[in-house]
């Protein structure tokens, strides 16, 4: 632990190899900066972080250096307060302000602007520049981000983030001298699905959240809470912000194990379903006229009582509902009658994944573990589209080995540009085996384009190369054989090898093959890990809880054993074949649906109960790593909206004639859950219990600057309305409460005196970019039981194309493939139109052209779709964008027929 | 569309470097050679040919002052406004040119014959003041010489 | 005095062909070098005390010695000739490029051999079309006669040389920015360390040397370090190309012993001031050096002596300011140039230089205010080495800072009044 001297006093720096800015910020000093960013390190461009460096004790003159570009060395002496350094830093701000429009009063960034903070910090107050400011034209960058170039201070963070972190190539810097411009080559939607982070990365108001702009409020007027993203299985940590009952935006919530500093745009902009016109806000009952009508609570309860007493019910849970809701439903119907509401295939995949991660051999990798892997094999997964943020980790992983080059050249790793110049194209190894091309191919060492079974065979072959005891697929072709050998070598030579697989190509074989690879590595003493993507935000939790498959649900309904169907937060038509959904809905006498939005399943219900969204209730989710995380309610919804588990508690009380609901508050329910599902026992401890107080106080959801509290309800009542009480967490719905730093799981905003921007996160971390103080929120619930367990999967025959059928495999899209975000206007406009992907080889043989309409015949249901050429797709395979409008509920992969509608519905023969 | 000739020349250039990106400045100059300037669509075509994004190519293109991203006249005059020329009579030369051509610095004559641009020091300081027309250097300029010189470019 | 670099140059004539060059003793040095070990060649250059002619005066031998050698080095290694010559007032490299391309090529081959580079680029400014033509033709002769290419001259050494025409920007001359430019990027400098000799072009060890520096190499190898040092009047080895421009009778470039005093150049070679013009001051080595007044005209023009009087030798090509030129206007022209050429990467340069330029414009236009001098002083103080990312802005401040010192009265006389010279 080196000691450094800051303004004469000694301090210990926790780590070697840091720069002075990083070290000083970690020690709690304030040094202004712009181009440095905790996730992107040093560039040396802005010259804002100047400090005085002294040669030794005798040196009194010293020399100005950039703290971010100067390494921490034992005994180094610096001064932050040195008058010359202070004056220079003030001068840098003065230069940055030369062209800045000073439009804070109309700027969306105002109040959480790093530039404002730094200007105050340096004490720059007087404008001396008396000439005209340069002005720029803004660009239209799509529905997510607003562009206001005049505010730019040229810190280069945006392009560095966009290009180096996300791999995006359509945002760049143009021109030169003080006319440089950050934008696109021409107006247009930013291509990267991580572009939204620019709103947080930009230190001022150049890139701002356009969806927030449409219902803007000053950031300090937002009520916020620590939440978890519900739009994929990774469980990124977020901070939703609400005012006047409207959810207004989502921001990143740092978690060193999960999302780090960034979110994907689905997660950031997918929130508006909460405000949707399709929201269910009152109970609906089916009337005599056969239509659904809003109903009062008493009437609803009456109807429910009648239904529940009529006979046995089965429950359909949901991978997008919280642990609490799924558990409440399970309690309501009994474990034997609790079903997960997914397709047979998804049920099977999740069973497989659960078994692998619980039993071994592989330890599941966290999102950040993936970033540290130094050799990666991706089997069957289009990672960026199935688990978006994991793609950023893979982009970091591919430089892990190359960083060694930089280290051998004595380059400090914080020295971002120097590291990149040293590495250049020497990245990898990363092997991607998928049916179709993926957005990560640009960083892949090699790609392999085959049908899922062949991808699984590649995995088996790799395992066999590593450990000859692993089964060897027969009849391997030369390409696969050679590639398998190369992959095996690279994984074997790595220190932290990783295999990525998941639900993406819908193949159990692929997951088993991936397991074989990890198993082989582990057996021979390598510390290998496995990252399995899962379809939804609580797929893993549901699998851990254990739920029965849809077949048994259909059977229960068909046999008449179950007369009522209670569906919690699940549009069956999205998750299972229409025929299965139909069998369930029409087979049951009574259907009760709890959900957020009107959908096809709710339309079929007899009783619909309005369920709170993630922002409106507290709940727990288990992510693909097996990490339990609590998402705390942001605001109290209007109408009769309640957490599904609360509705279900009422229903239990109603049915069983109890005076009280079985669980009054969340903690009671969690206690029951911990008893009933031991593997989930630790989720009780994710967040301090609701009785927890800090110095006798709750943790406030509102900032001390929250304005107009008395006026918020003025249209209803001029007296100040008492804030609602929160029975489920130790947080309050007010600005009163403990003002200091709460336990990490209760952080509702990153703010520190003088630090109003997201950069305040540094003040909450143990060392820059380190874990949050007191440890990051969330707990791993699963560890492999036995890492040496031999669980080799066996024989998989090669893929055989069929003469008159195609194997339809699923394709996923960040925008559109997920249910809730798809109900958000901004995401909807970015959702591609449904299509059918065909290889050029097949297109040519069938003589169909790009854009031409084809009929996709899945079990005699024909979906008309325009054909899109997919140059890398193997012959005999087509891709279908699962989940896009019109393509929900397909169970893929499956064999399909193609028809040309014009040509007398004739099946195309190849 | 890139012409075959442009494409061939660019491809030859690519071979000189370990990475295609290094050929970007030259590719832009090749297009400019043939067309006088670099239109947007050429930026996109170069990008495609080199496997880069248009933004990457344009980022480079807009940095350099000899890459002209706006249409020019048939002939481009670069007049050196740097120190040695400034000391030895730049003003008179510039004023004469502007008056003769009826344009200000940075503009193109109405008949699209000339574009007049300022240039960094041309390395002709011993023959200052100097200018460059389509790559031909003229030094020791006096206003009287200009009419004659301009007459050589139609 | 003995002409070394310019011996073969025929003013206004075509350069020597390969045959003529060899007749004049060309490529002998290369043969000699190929018989030595790379380290021996490096040692000769170090002993010759050749200081880089690109402007910074860094010892060439020392630069080469920092290149990782042998098996352990990452390859391919690159040797790059900086032929960007865009320093205001500079015109010396052009003479060598146009006048004797084979001398440069031989220099490159020997230099590349000395650092075990297998690939060389000549980074040439766009406007030097004639130089480009002559270089390309000389290179093809050299290839044709196996002075270049695989196993050149029957040795085990192979080298390719390509000419890269710049897209045009002063910034490209800065060695690190030049590497970015060569990679097809924006010419933005890179941070040091690592130095390019360790991690340069495409991440590989790379040496960047100025044209004039490289042209000296064959002569050092041929005649030895002692001889080279003896050419100089001071202890900085060799001859130097000096230039004079401005209102002198005979502007031009001359090769003279290193350390020739300024006055000799002005009076003996440039023949003094034009009639009707008096001497005020001069910038000794291009636009980014500080003004020198009459009192220092006897100073030897070498790196150390120039530094001792608070300026820099730079390129050694001086620009004379006569008594009919307004110092404010002259500095305004220079700062406008530097402001325009800033790469935009670091704040002080990007925002500070245009502020300086506009302030000077305002002064010149009669719109000066008393606080303007404070603004100029502020920038002259803060745009220093280490405060900015590269040396462009600090260089730009040298003429300004010295003008503010020497011509304060002239600056003051512009406040609230029109330029007295206009
Ligand atoms: C802004 C700037 C412009 C420069 N321009 C040139 C140039 O045009 N030619 C040159 O040889 N060196 C130039 N240099 C110096 C180079 O950075 C580098 O020091 C030189 O090319 C090294 O060669 P040498 O060691 O042979 O002198 C410039 C430096 C700066 C900071
Ligand atoms: S001083 Fe800064 S902005 Fe100026 S040229 Fe150098 S790096 Fe670019
Ligand atoms: S933060 Fe150190 S130079 Fe920008």
C-alpha cells in the first residue's frame, strides 16, 4: 500500500497502479475533472485535473501535472491547494466556458450537471471572454436522445464511450480546433443499443434523455428508489424517477457485480409501459353482456369469493413476476398446482440451466466476471440481443489478454488511449458459434455459423479436445474439428476461461455441450465459469422455486380437476403456443388475471386485477447469475393498483375465510418464502427489514431539494397531505429521513455535497469503480454443489437439412423482443418489422428476393412475412424474430414450411 | 459511385499498410483528384470499400484541410497567409485576388472557375509571398503578376 | 566551408539520378553500414552528437538507443521520416527532398537498418508535389537496383519505403500526431510515455526523424563521428541548413556550420535588409520560437545557445521583422495560424488560442481594451509545456510572450486606437 502526501499529509492508497486523480477521489478529495471517467479511465484531454507535483521534500516550486495522467508512486508529494494549481484549474473552466451557452435554466441537465458542479468547485465566476461564441447545428439522433451541441465542452467522453465501450461506429468527432463536433456522419438514429448511456456519460447537456424531456421535471423533484430492471434476465440495477404519479425516467444504479456504470437502452427507455394508456388501474369483471367492466372492490371480492369456492384452482406464475408474486400464487394454489406459464421448451431449458448451475460443474459468472474472462466461447447465443449488457462485458473481456502487451511495455492500465494504441487489433480470444451473425462478430476471433445441433457438436468436440474422457461427436467435418482444437487450446491456455450459452437458440443440447466444455476444464483443474442467459427478469427465480410445466396445467384443466385458472402477470400468448394458451383459457371455467397492461390473456378473463409494476411495488428478482436482488417501490400508484402478491394474499384470506391476509407486509411473506424454498432463504437479507432505522429515521426517497411538496396535491386539497407509509421497506415517501449514506441496497440516488451529477457515485464506492461501501446489494443464491461432478452429455447427431422444410430458429432484438418494453412508445418505434431471415443460398434456389413476402407455415398456421437475406445463415435454416408483433408464442426451433402467397399457396420445394 | 479507376487506385493504396484505415486520407485525395472535392456519397463508398463506417471516414476527412468536403471551382487557389508572406506583402496579393475574382477568402467565383482558400505556410518563405494553384507553386508574387497567372487557368 | 547535405544539389536543376548519385560516392555509406552491426551504427550516430533537426534538438543516437532490439522486440518495427515541414517560415527540408532524394533514401535505409525496422514511411506534406514526384521516381530506381526491397544489396536486410502524402495540418508534424495521421486517423497527438520508439505505429516500435536529420546519417557513417563533429563551430555536431525570409535583400537557405552566428547569416548570406527597411527583431527558427533582438545577433545558432537567450533554434529558418511591420499584426497572423491548426484535443490550446487570436485581431482593428493585455499575458503564462497535451500551444506562445515583453509599448498603443502601422 503506497503512501502519498497530499498538501503535506500522508495518506495510504489502497491499490498500486492507480493514477493520482483516482487515488485522490478515493481518498475523498475533490479534484475537478472531465475527460476522465471511472469506467473509461484517463485521456488527458481536458487538463482540468491539474495538481502540483513536487520532486521531493525539498522541492518547493513543484510542477503542474495532470492528476489523471500521473501514476501513484510510493512517497509521491502533491498539492491540490497550491495557488498555481488552483489558478490553472480555474483557467481551464474559464476556457471551457468560452463557448458554453450558459443556458442552465432551460437545460435538462441543470441540477445534475457535472459541468455546473466543477465550475462551482473551481470557483470560476467572472466571464472575461468578450467575443462571439461558436454555434453548431444539432442533429436528430432518434427517439431516445436529444442533441444540443452548443453545450459541448469537448471532453471526448461520448466518442470514447460509444466506440470503445460499446463498439459503436456511427458516432464520432468531426472537424478540428474549436469547431470540433460530436455527432453522426448525418442525422439519424444512433445505432448502438447502449447509446442512452450518453445521457449520463456526457458531463453536461449535450446528450439528454428525450423520453424524459417529454415529461420533464427538475431532477431534484423526482422521487426515486433503488430498483432492478425487468427487461431481461441480467437484473441491472436502476434508479427510476417519478413525479405526479408519472414514471419519468430510469437512470443507472452502480453495482460492481452487475451493471457497473451502464444500462442498455431497453432497460433505460423501456419504462413507459408504466404510464401506458393500456394500464389496468381498476378491477374488471365480466358482465352478463360478456364484456369486461370496471368494478368496485366489494363487488370484485364477491365475485372472487364465488369463483374460489366453486372448486380447485391452478396457478400460472410468470418469469416476469417477482419472487413474492410467484410465491404468493404458489401458496394460494399449492406447489402441485403451480405452473410457470412458459412453453414446454422454455420450461425444459430453464430446468436444464437450473440443474447445471446448482449441481455443477460450472460456477455461474456475474456480468462483471464475464468482463474479466480472458478466453471466451459463446455457444448459440446472440448475446447483445438476448442479454444486452453482457455484450459490454464481452467487449471488455476481449482485451484481457492483450492488456498483457501493454503491461509488458510498462503502460499504466488507466492510460486508456496508450493501452489501446499498444493493443490495436490484438484482441481475443473470443469464439462465437451461432446460427446467424451477431453484433459482437466485430470482436470475434472466429465465428462459426451452423444450426443449433451443429453448434452443440462443436461444444462437445471442444470438451473432447480438452478432456479425452468427454464424449466425442462422430463424423466431424474438418472445419469444425480444426476450430474445436483451436478453441480448446485457447480456453486451456487462459487463466479465466468462460463459456456463454443460454436460451438464445432454444436448444438444450447447446446448453449441455457448453456444460461439457466447462466440465472438461474443471476436471483438469481449470477455474472455468459458465454464463447462461435466461429469458426474463425472474426466470431464474421461478426455476429455483420450482414450478410445473404447461403440459400438466393443460392436463389439469382438460381433465376438469381444475376449474379456475389464476394467472399472475403473464400474457400466455407470448410465452406459449397459441394452441396451448387457448387450451388453458377455454378449458377453465373461471379465469382470474392479475397484470399491468390489457393484453390478450386479460381479455379472456372473468376477473382482472390491476397489478403494480416494478416501480409501484417492492419485489425480489433472481437474475441469470442466480443473484437475488430487491427492487424497491418508487411511488404509490393511483387507483386500485396493488402488488400482485397483495391481491393474492387477499384471495387466500377470502377463500379460507381468514380475518387477516396471511402476510401483512413484505417481510412476513419473505419469511414464509424462506421457510418454503430453502434455496431462496437468503433473499430475506437482501435489504434491511422494513423496521430498520438509521438514527431512528427512514431513508428518504425524495431529495432534500424536493420542491413544492405542499403544492403537489393542491388541486385536491390545500392542506399538506400526509405522505403514504411504506410497510415493505425502511424507506419513506418523503424528503425527511436520514440524510447520510444509507446501506447500499437502499441508495435512492447518488448525491454528495457538491456532486449533483451521476459522477457522485465515486463518493459511494470503496475506491473508484470499486464495490459500493458496505458491499454491493444483492446476494448469490446458488453455488455449484460439486465442481468436479462428471456430467458429460452424450451423443448429438449432426443437423440434416430437409428437402421441403426449414429449421426455424429464433432471432432476438434488443428492441421489440421483450414484452413490457415493447409497450413503450420509444422502444416501439425502434422495433424492426417482423421478417423471415433466409440464407442467400436458399433464396437463390427458391428464386425469392429480398423484401418479397413469404408465408411461414408453423403447424399449419401461416404468417406472412417479408424475406430478409441473412448472408451468414446456413442453408436449411431460417430465422424468425421471436416476440415481435405477430410472432409471439412460437416455440422455436421447429421445422416449418415456406409458402409463396402469390403462388397458389404452394409449398416451396427445394 | 466510385469509378473503376478510383477504386483501383484506392485498392493499390490499401496494400501499402497493415490496416485499411491507413488508406483513408489517400482514398479521399484520390476521389478529390478525380472530382475536385469529396461529396457525402463518396465518403460512404470509401467507407464501404475499406470496411469502415462513414463516420470513421468523415471524422478523418473533416480533420484535414486539404480534403475539401464542399464543392469547389475548377481551380483551387491556396494563398499563403503565414508569417513570411504576411511580412512581405500578403495583403496586396490577397486584396488583388479578391477584387479580380469578386470573391472573399473561402468562396468560389460565380462561373465556378476559381475557389480562393487560405493556406498554411507553403514552405516558399524564401520566395514570399506565395500561392498555390492546383498544385503549381508561384512565389515572389506581385499584384501585377496575378492577371497573367490567372489567365493560365480556364 | 565544406558542403555536406547540399553538395549534390543543382539549383533549379533535376536531382542526381541513382547512377550520378553513386558516382558522387552515394550508397557507399550504406554498404559500409551493412557491414556493421546495427548497434555499431547507432553508436556512431550517438558519438557524432547529431541533434534532431525537426526542431526539438533531441539527440538522434539516444532516440535510436531506446528502440527495443533483437528477438524481444515486437515487430515489424517502423522508421518514419517527418517531411511535413509546416512550421511557419520553414523551407529547408523541401530543398533536401527536391534536391537530393537519394541522399534521403540512403539515410533512411541506414537508419532503418540501425533500428532493425523493416518498413519505412516518408510522411510528406501535401503541397510538396514536386518533392513527391522526385521521391517516387528515386525510390523506383532504388528498388530497381536492389538498393531497396528484399535482401537489399545482397545483404540479409530488407526494407520497403512508401511515401505517404499528408492530408494537410500543421499538427501532423508533431511526431505522435504524425503516427495517428499515418494510421489514417485524425492527427491528434498521443500521450507519452510510452514513447513511439517502444509503442508507435500500430503499436509497434517506431522511430520518427526529420528529413534533415536523416540526410546527415550517410555522411556520419561514411566519414565518422569525429569528422562530423568537426564540421560544427560548437559542440553540436554537423552542418545546419539555415534560412532567412522577410524583408532582406536575398532570402534563401544555406548550409553552414552548426553554430553560425545570426548576424553572419543576416549580413553575409541574406545581404542585409532591403532598402528602406530597418531591422527590428527576428524569429530564429520558425513561428514557434521567441523573438530575438539586435543585442543577441552575435549568438551562435545552435540549440544550446538559442535556449540560453530564451528562444529556440527550432528549424533554424528565421523570419525577420522589419521596422515597417506591426509586431501586433505579425503576432496576430501567427496566432491565427496556430489557433486554426489546433487539433482540438486539449482545452487550453483549443479554447485559449482562438481567444488570443481574437484579442489580437481586436487590438489590430482598433477595438482593443485595457484588459486585453491581461488576457494575452494570462495565456502566455498558462499555455505552457505540461499544461497542454503537446507542444503546439506552448510553441505558439513563444512569439506572443516575447512580443509582449519586447514590444509592450506597441501593444499598448493599440488600445483604443487604430494600428499605427496601417
Ligand atoms: C506542432 C508541432 C509541429 C511539428 N512539425 C514538425 C515538422 O513539420 N517536421 C519535423 O521534422 N518536426 C516537426 N515537429 C517536431 C517533431 O515532433 C519531432 O520532434 C521531430 O520530427 C523528430 O525528429 P528529429 O529528432 O529528427 O528532430 C513538430 C512538433 C510540433 C510540436
Ligand atoms: S496543445 Fe492540445 S489541442 Fe493543441 S495541438 Fe496539442 S494536443 Fe491538440
Ligand atoms: S481529467 Fe485529467 S486531463 Fe481530463
